[in-house]
């Protein structure tokens, strides 16, 4: 086993997402020495580069992989998992979701093809400043911490991302096939609280969603 790999296993962090700047915590010597040790572990297949400066120890050695949401958090710090990815994790949609999607601050979108994990997409939304994390929770998962949207927030983010109009909302929700119990506790007050998150266009859509759900009470 390579020197770096052994150090990470002994430190109990082999199952976590690792960033290059963290290696200085466990390795003595110069930056060049750390660089050399990282490259040796990569060539040996014991360390896997997920993106620039982001790594995991190969699961054959670590015994497990971090959760994909933890990987997303490390690929783009400040982002949070939402859309179908969060809905599937909460058990709200019946289909498995292959693409991991997150909301990212700012205006730049990004996409990564990540070894061992697949595709990750990070997209900005038209959100009001200071309200971006309403309806988002901090979750402890295998290998670390991730920020994940609650079901209602994930659904509204998806509606916002698709740029849906009020008259297409009912058809969209029907096609999504949400599990009935997923949003049974959602009330008008919850929708009103999340109206503050989005820009003006979403106000009419949220009002229509409230009307649709009230009609099924």
C-alpha cells in the first residue's frame, strides 16, 4: 500500500471525500513531497481523483464510498442537492435518479463526469438574495455532511428550473407521480414561506399550486 493511502487509512478518513489542501494535516514535508505521494497513490489506483483537487480512496481499500450528495457538496461548496435528486432521496418519486443535480449560488452552471459516481450538474436559479437556504437541511450521510432540499423546496426548485407557467403545473405534477404521503403535511403557510425565496415569476405558480392542492383537501 502506498504511503499516502496508509496514512489516510490510519487516520480513519479513507471513507471520506478528501481535498488536496487537507493532505498537509496528515503528511509532513513540503508541498512537492505531498504532490509526489498523491501522484503515486493515483498511479497505483489506490486514490481516485473525482475532480481537480478532490479525491477518494478506492473503495476496495476504504471498504465504502461516500454518499453521492457528499461528493456534490465537495465538488461545489455552497451548493445544495435539490430537484429530482432530493425528491428521490426523500422517497417522493418512484424512479431512481441517475443524474445528481444541485442548486449552486451565482450565475455559472457546471457539470462533472465523476469516476465511481456518474454525472453531477450544478445550476443557478433566480432566487432572492439572502433566502437561498430556506427549506434546506444539513444532513449527515456516509462519508460526511451534505445540504439537501426538503421535498417542497426541491419541488419548487424543479418548477423554477423548468420555467413552468401556472397553466402547465397540473399536468407537470401528474407526470411527476409524486408519492401521496410525501407532501401530505404541506399547508398554505409552507408555500407562502417559500414564496420569499423566488423572483416574481414564481409567485403565480406557487399560488396555482396552493389552489390545486387546496382543491384536493
